[in-house]
C-alpha cells in the first residue's frame, strides 16, 4: 500500500530525512527534477522539440522546477523558465540550481530564464506552450491558519538515531520553512500565475503540477481563493491526503508518485494507507480445505423492524445477504419473528432467532463478530433496546459493527462516553457523524481527516467514515479507500457494506483490516454494477460481490 500523508506529516518526514539521515535537500531536489522528467515522458512522450513553460516559486518546490527545466533542456525541449521572485529571494538550493542553469544561456537558444517578481512578461502570456509546469507552491501552502494543525511529534522514530540537529558535529541544514508558520493566503503574483496556468490549460496546453497543485491545501484539499487545475500531479515521496478530499479530486488530474529515495521506514502506522488490490488480496481470508462452517466465521446480525407504521426489513436482508456472500460460514440474524418467512425466502442460508435481549445475548457469546443497527428503527422503545445492547459488558471484547439506527440511538441518548468496546467500528456517513459529534456537516466535510482521527482517539472507537473517499481509522491504523463511485449513493448500499465488514471480521480479520478490505471491495462491486446497469441499486451491488 502507498502511504498518504498530511502536509505536516510530509514536512516531518522531510525533516527526518535531512536532519537524521543527512540526505541533503539538493539531493532531494535533483531526484525530484529527474523523476518528474521521466514521468512527463511516460505520460506525454519524448520531450524533444516540445515547448514548456515552467513557473517556479521561491521555495523548494520552485527548486524542483528549476532542476526539471535543466533536464528538459538536456533532453531537447524548449523551455521558458519563469521564477516569481527576485533572484536573491530564492532559497539557497534553488538559487544554486538556477546559477547552474543560467550558464546554459550562452550555449543554447532552447532556454529562456525570466525573473518576474512583479509581472509576467507579455510574450509569455501570449505564447502557446505544449506543456505548462506548476512548481510554485508545494506542501508549504495551506488554506487557512486554523488552530487544528498537529504540532511536530516529540518522540523519535525507532528506526532512526535519537539525535537532534543541535547534537550534530556539523549541523545539517534545516528543511526550508519547516518551523515557519504557513502562508494563509496567495500573493497577487501567485494568483496571477495560477490564473495564467489555468488559462493556458483552457487554450489546450497540458498542465503538470509538481508535488501538489498550487493553491490546494495538501491536508484537506480545500481551496481558499483559486488553485491550479492540473492534468497530471507528480507527488514527491508520498501521496498527500489533500489529493483525495475537497477540491483535490478535481484539481489533481492523474496522480503519479515519484520515488525520490525518502525511505518508507520514516513513516509510521499512524500515517494513512491507500487501500489497493495487493492489500486486499493479502487480507482476504482463504478457507482451509478441511474447514467446517463454524471455523469460517460465525456472524450475528441484529437488524430489521416491522410495525403497522412501516417496515425496515429491506435493510436487514441486505446486510444478512452481504454477510453470506462475503464468505461467513454461519450467519445468524435476530429479526422480528413475524418476518421469519420473509427473511428466509430472501436468504435461506441464515439462521434466524427472535429479537429479544435473552436470545441476542446468548447468540452473541457464540458469535465471532456482531452487527447491530441496520433497519432497527428509531422509536424511543427501539433506542432503549439498542442502548441496552451496546452498553452490555458482553460486547466489551467482541468485534462489533454499529451502523445506521444504532448510531442514531447512540447520538440521541448521548452514549458515546458509555461505550467500552475495544474492537468496535462505527460506520456513519457525514450526516450521522455530524449527529454523533455535534459539528456541522460543512465543517466536518472541510476537515474529514482531522475530525475522524480526533474521534477515534478521544473515544477509543474505530470509525469508518463513508464518503469519497471512505476513511477508516481503527486500532491505531488509518486507511483511505478510493475505489468507490457515485453509483453507491443509493439506499441499501450502506447495509451491504456493514454486512461485508462483519463477515470479514468474523472470519478472523482485525476490525481495521475488515473495514478497509470491505470498503475497497464495496467500491469495486459498485463500479462493476455501474458497468452493467444504468442505475445501480443495492441489490445490483450485492450481485456484483
């Protein structure tokens, strides 16, 4: 799996690489420029005789762009390099790189280096380029100065020597702007440059962003004013969370990771992982040829309600069928007795028990994993029923998934602080999460990553926050599943996902892996259903599992 880091985490990793491993920023810059060239050629073909506009800021991202410009010229491209500040304001390594490049001018007419600290020259504005490169702002830009940023960690990585910059015989240079407060807004010059890049794209130029599109918050994907809209984003070292949230999904275009030799052991379990095919294949449980049904996962699902006012049995049946389809050896479901025939007709594989406290608690002792909530109802009586279950000590060490109406009861009865569940997973969408934590959907949506991690830490509960992407934080691990599709935004698909998770958890996966694997496969099934059906239903998703 690829690691996905916040902007702050990326700066911490850069810091450790430079200060503790003594990798110089100049080395990182050279690798970034060379790898960017290779990726551009893979995407757009040979650069020889193509025209490039490379716009550079004054920091490390600008230095990466200057190195790339040199490699482009070396490979036969025609390059206009525009740096958006006076030469003396370029950071040390960027200035040294530009000094090398300036020597090219006497030997080739394929390079023009242009200082544009106040205004971009008219001939640059009017010229058409094949490819425009954005190397203006890297992860040093964030949208606002909100107080939620995580301070630099104090603990040392166990793989690294326990030293600080002060203890080095020869002090290593600190990464540029590491300790500096981040810029909260775009300067007029940068805004003009971003507008120019987007205008060039509208006129047919391809746009490549180095590390991150300028103006995009690397953590949240938020845009305060404007940002570059790229066709290709070359992410240096590690992926950034901002690529997957907010405007990042639109602004980044294709995302390709550039290996600049920052070792992965600088990351930790706390850093997010992007779920992929290899991870799912490694996690998915394989049955032993000699196994019996009781050895392949025993599931208990408490779901469904029916009264004269209405029925929510569809939600129950979706979750039950999904648990069976995902391979659980034995699925028991606690449903209203009046619905036994209905449920058996839909899922004859399931064993049905009465939806009473005694029957449920007895079966819970037997089960490897439990799901509570799908279609249980929201009346005061049903809320009390749910509260009695989720606060029962029997579930303290049980793998338990709480979905839908269980989440409603927890929020309405203010039960979060009463949940002593060491292997629990709550599976809300943004609206349900808003109700749980008392924060608006808009605020949560703007800071999903922060609030999800804070919730899991504060309440010691696993969380699967549905959305695009789905974010999982549980058991000290963090995952992003980006396999989904808008086709999944339909009634019943959440019940399918809940059934998938409990099935995998019962088959032996830790709750974090069960959630990540199920979320990924749920998205894949949604895309498969979308390819064969015009309008996707939850039943279509089930059939695609």
